[in-house]
């Protein structure tokens, strides 16, 4: 099942890279539960990251409160919510972390599992992942 999800994510990334991403979808933020839903998703992800021996070391020196706030802003903006991301660009944020494909895929798995746990419809999940896909090259091997 995990390999199917990773394959589907790769396929979505390829599609997103070849086509324009439509950003005007005011209902996506609502489907994710607006502010309380997005905050709960971020909190769920933080727990999953902390429990994963592959992902947790990436956050060893991170200011978790700042990460939580900025990750919320980032997701909120990607979901066409009322937020604006105020952090650095993705390449700068991930510089020096040397995140590899395995770690990246683990984070994607956690995101999918957290969205499943929150009951977010698969179509909405796919739309978020498609919006995140173009950032892949700014995250890995930086």
C-alpha cells in the first residue's frame, strides 16, 4: 500500500510539474476544516514526525512552536484560506537539512495518514498534494 501511495504521489508531482496548478478553490480550506481543522492536521503531523525515527532527527534543532505556526500558515495559504505564509522560501527553509527521498516519502506518508485520520476526502487530499508537489525539488538534497 505504501509503494502505491508513493507512486501516486510521484505521478501527481509529474502532472503538477507539467500543468498549471489552479489555485482558485475557496472550498478546499472549508473541506480541511478551516482554522481548527488545519491546526489539528498540523498537530497530528508533529506527533507523527516526532514518533518517526527517520523524520524526527530533522527537527532536533528546530523551534517547534515556530515550525508549527509557519507550517499552519503554509498549509492555510495552499488551501486558499485567509492566511499568508510569512516564512522563508522552501529552498531556504530546507537548506542544510540534506533531506533524501526516503525521508521525503516518509513525510508524505505521514501527511496522507494524518489526512485519512481526519476524514479528509481523497479528492481534497490529492488537490493539496498536487499544490505541494512543485516544491519537492526545493526540499530534497538541499
